[in-house]
């Protein structure tokens, strides 16, 4: 029986702590629960009746009346390594938080069990008295419900509830609440606690009507009867008087003497009280013992019957008796008994001559009363069950079972008697052209309302709902719900939001008002929103519209071909234009040669754009650059084509309008720029229209024509001459044509003494200083090769790399890369764009951007307007909107990166396109929340210091 009993011993000077007080609490609590366990059985002690809540709008709620119950549980003492069986008090009191109980989650006709259990919980947290701990233990009763009945003594079952449907919807009233189970034996559900223990068992209670103390009668009240057993025995001839509001005998009641009732004998059933004595499934025997054979109480066949005493010594007592000798019932007064005739015998006696209209077999009776009769309007009715033999048929009025028109009736069909060539083995209701099953409701004004529920016609079509012309095998006029109680699917004619009301619900709606479509809406059980899955092939012979994201776990295979409806055809005219189209098609050209075609149509403003965060490859799966073409490349086909090759192909020689850029590594071993030959002289030509800086070796294998300044920091080498010298002005005489050799030189402005300067000109095959001719342009007719670094000019002015302005057609848009000193030898690499907030700088680096030093953001007050503190509430809301994730950048070599999804963060933390996020904004949000938390921590530390000082 568990561990030993031990309690505190108190004396002066004893020091106590919390464990000592807990020991005393545990001692008396354990003693009380062992008392409950071994002196009482488990179950309901009092109250706990389940009552309906009949307030409007509360029809699916019940209330548990105040009361007390005892459970029986087994607890384990870890220290003593023993188990102990105890009983705990389950108290339901006025204002209990579980009351009333909402059962709206259940459906009509679904069985629900209500039970109570013991539960305790810590409560009432107190900072001053309990240092922030909860200082009370609440022993509460927990009210629970479910469709499966508990089968242990830990849970006390109170009732079974079966909701029903009426005009208010699904309701629970007193007729829906049962004290017994749904099995055939009607097993009681409410177990009542009582006395237990061998010392208190009383098998028989004998009450003497007269004792030595001269007590005439024993009076028992409600309290004394509650402790008595179920069998009471009185001495012969004595009286037991019970005066109690309610006395229950749950066992056998044996009365040896007379039982006299002063008042009515009330037999109480579940639904009503009745003043008659009803004997079910048994006979009432009224015979007296046969004194001729005292060894048997009822030996052999004998006479017997019923008698009504009339007070004259039995002479005129009314009797109905069975006369065994005549094998019939007789009735009469005293000994004047006449045979009782009925059925065919009665017909033969009266020959229908002496019976009036009221007694011409207008009733068929049984021992229980009238079974079949007629009402005042001449309609046949019955208060008893109508039983027909198997294999027989009940034919309705107006039919003849022997003719072909006998088409209305209720029949039993089975082996040897098929219906519609099938052995039904059960009842069949049939009619000539159909039938209806419905409901009839009486109205307050004396009229009635008939509602057809189920109908059928001669074609075998079945209809549910208002009767109409049936058009299919099953025709439902209204919403349809199947799989109720499990995972319901609802069929509606307008979207009802049914899947949004419960996780396991789905809906198929033929909506013609709002969405105007056949809607298949899945359930939410996946935890990812509503979901519909199709596990086999889906053929759509029409337009498939997806208003949301579409994800395919395997490949998407569109149709092949060049036709109008093949491949992937995007919706036409998304911008509101006319005949704007876009497509992706795959089709054969000649034989097995095929083409993947990606196209747009209508006008020159319809574009195709490839936006990749990494690289784009053509002919390669591992592109090494933003655009990587593994093979030859031709652009501007149909106009003035340019071909990109890996070896000189002679493409510009094939047509006057063709040019070639060749990265030749075999014959010429250089990057070759070969121009077109559209000039009047038919020679190929490449022109550079702006400043050309070559910071390396420049080799010209043909003529060079320069009409402006040419600045070269390396050397110019030709097959004819080299200029030798650094910075020189060349003085030449008339008709000067000399070959000057030098290592490095600057060609600026040159000429003869005292005469205007002249520029270098192209003289066919040599680079010469030509006197007398002034050129306004320069051209290079052969390849230009820069073998060393390209060195732009340095400085903060018009230096560095200046990109063409206004490429988007704006005004004042510019971009640059400059390198210049700021103070002393400190320099800045300045990469910038200007004009408005829409101009941006993108850094594309699949491997990341590194800074070998500190990185700063401009944050000076002078650069900012509308400066204000961030409200703490707004900062907390923004922080709640951040969902950290891990991911891998497409094309990146780093397998895992931590961060956020720009489209999912609050808009203020992202760029206007919601494609990028601002780390500075997120840091500001975190700083605001952390400062608020620091203030809260400081307040708590101050309170703790105050408590410790007290």
C-alpha cells in the first residue's frame, strides 16, 4: 500500500522549511485519498447531471450541474519503488471555467460522450509573496468530451449525447441526452460511488416492526436509505414505512406479504410517466396454486382468469376465465359465463346480420389493446407493428396483384422471388412511375407543410430535395456533403468557404455568380494552405488558367509542333495592345532536325529578356560568364550581321555588309576585329569614333590614318620604321618623307620650322609625316592589339572611364569610374551614377563581394531629411515580419547562406522592387527592440534589488 505514514512532530524551537509543511500537506492528502479508495467505490457522489442549454444561439452547448465524483487511479512512489491505488475528488462548482461545454464541432446523429477527470495545476503567480512563483495549487475537475467512451476508473462518464437536426439547425435538447449506452443491453453509463470494504458489507437488512424498546415502526429517511443495501426483508405481518423524497431499489425486492398501494402505481420510463402497469415480453399469470397437488406450484393445464370484485360475495363478480375443459375463453358474471367468440367464429355466429356499422370488425385487437382500427374519416390506422411473412407483398389501393397494373406496393423479395431479376433478400417499395419519401409538419394555423426528401421516377432516376423532373441517375437539388464525420466533401452551387471552416473539409462548387467556374477546393491538412492533388494523368481539352503559383515535381511536357496551338503560348496582349503574342515551341525543320523557338510578335517594342542572377550559357551547362556561348555567334542577321568566331572564317569577305570578331588562337593568335566592306572602295573598314587609349604595345600591319590626337604610352611598331625618342617635336623640310626610329614617342603637333604643323597621314603602306595635307579623321585598317593593361587617365574631373550619358533616354543620367587623390597620398576609387533614385549600381559576383578593410555607409545628418525615432511598437512588428532562412545562391559555389527572402520581408526593409534588402534598416530595427528589452531588464533588476533589500 505504498510508502509508510509519516507526519511532522512539532515542539518549541523547531525550525521548519517548505519541505516540512509540504510533508504535512502530503500526509493528510494521502490519508484522505486512501480513505476514499478503501471506504468508497469510485463514481458519482452527487450532482453532475448533464443539462441542455436552451438559450437562442446556444443549441449545441450543454451544462454540467454542480457535483462531486471520486476516481480511482494508481500512482507510483519512485522513492519507495511501490505503487499505490488512491481516489481523488473531482469537483464541478458554480462558475467552473469548462461550463458550459461547446459541442458545435460535432455533427447531427454523432455519438458524444461527456466525462470528468481529476486535474491539478499551479496558479496565482505572486512577485511579492512568492518571488515570481505560483503560490497556489488548484485541484480542478476537467470536463472532457469525445466520440470514444473512456473505459478506465480515472475518467467518470456522465452521459451520452446524440445531437439532432430541427428548424434551428443541429441542436441538443433533453431528448438527446442519455444515461445509458447505445448497445442492445442499454448499459448504464453513470456509475455511482458507494460504500466499500468487507467490514461495511450488509447482505440483508432485517427491520423488526416491534422491538424490545416498544418501537412500533422504523422510519427511514433519505440519509439512512443511502447507506443501505439493495435488498430489504421484513418480518411477516410487519410494516416498513419509507418517508423519503426518493427511494431507489436497484436490486430484487422480495415482498412476502401483501403489497398495498395508497395511490397510483407509477412506472417511470425515460421519456414519460404512465399510470398503467405494462408487462413487456412476459405473461401475467393469475391462477391460484392447485391444492390437489401441493408439491407443484402450477402443475399441468388448469383454469384461470381475471376477476373484478363487486361486493356481493362473488355472485356478481365480473370474470374473464380460460376454461381448460372447453379450450376457450369465457366471460360473464359469477358462474354465468358465456363463450367469447372472435375472428371467423364470430363471423359465422352473427352471419353479418346483427352487426351495425360500428361493430362490423372495425377493430382488430390484441392483448395490448386496439391494433388496427378506423378513424372518424374512415382511414385505417394502427397502434401496433404490422408484420408480414417473408415473401409476401402489401399491395396498395387501386392495384390488383393478379393483373399487370399491380404496380404499387411494399414487398419482401429473396430466394425464389426475385425483384428486377435480382435476389434482393429484403423489402422493396415500388410504384408505377415513381415515388416520394418526405416529411410532413403541422403548422400553427391548422395547415401542414409537406417537404419531399427523396424521390424517384420510372427510369430509375433518384432525386434528393424538392421534387422536380429528374435528369440523371442521382439528382440532388441543393448542397451535398459526403464523408461527414471523417473528411467531409461538400458539393455546392456557389462557393461557401467550407474548406476554410475546418482543416479536413473540401468543396466542389459549380459557381456561376462570383467565380463563374467549376471549383475544386482542397483541404488544409497539409499545413500549407488548401491543397488539391491529382495522382494520375490529367487531360485538359481547353484553356487551363492558373491564378497563382504552379509547381511541378517532374517535367512539364507541352505539345510539340509549329502550329498555332502547340508548345507554350502566353496570354495575348498583356499590355492592352493588339496582336501581342509570346511563345516557346519545339518542332522539326527538315527530317529529324528540330528547333526550339522562343518568340514575341507584333512590333519592335516587344522584347525578350534573360534575367539571371548568375550566368547564361548557350551550348554549355556551366557558363563561365554572364553570357557564355560555346560555339560561333551571329547577331544582326537579316540586317548587317556580325559573327563571333574562335578562328578567322572570312565571313566579312562573303558579303559587303558582314563583319567578324574572332578570338583566333591558331593562325593570327589575336582578337581580330574585321570590319565590313560597304565603303565605295570596297575595302574592309573598322572605325573608332571616340578616344582610343592603348596602354601597351600597338602593332599596325597596314596603313593608319589619324585625324586627331593619338596618345600612346607604349611603342608604335610597323614593318617599315620605328620612332626613337621620348617626347619630340619633329622639324621637317619641304617634301620631308623620312623614317624616324625611336623607342617611345608622343605624336602631338608637328611640322617644319616656321610653318603650320601637319598630322601623321596614311600613305598607303607607310606611316609618314605628310606636309601640305590636313586630315580631319583617323582610321586603323587592320587589327588593334593592346597587350598590356588599359590605363585610363586619373583625376576627379573628366578623367577615368565616363560612360555615355542618358542611355535610357533621360536627361542628365551619367555613370563613371574614377580614381583620384583626396588628401595627400590618400586616394578614392569612385564608382557612381547620378541624377535620380532610379539610377542604381549592381554588383554581380557569384562568389561574393569582399572588402579588405572597413566598409562604411554614408550616414551624415546633412544627407538626410525627416529624421525621427522608430516607435518601439513598429520595430517589434517589423521584427515579427522577419523570417530568417538558409539558402544557396544559384550559380554560387557556397553551399549555404543565411539571410532573408526580399519578397517576404516588410516593404520598408526592402528596395522598391522588393528584390533586395537593406542591412542598415534591419540593424536599426534590432537596435530599437534590444534597447527596449534592456530597459525592461533594468526595471526587473531594480525590482529584484528592492526585494532582496527587503
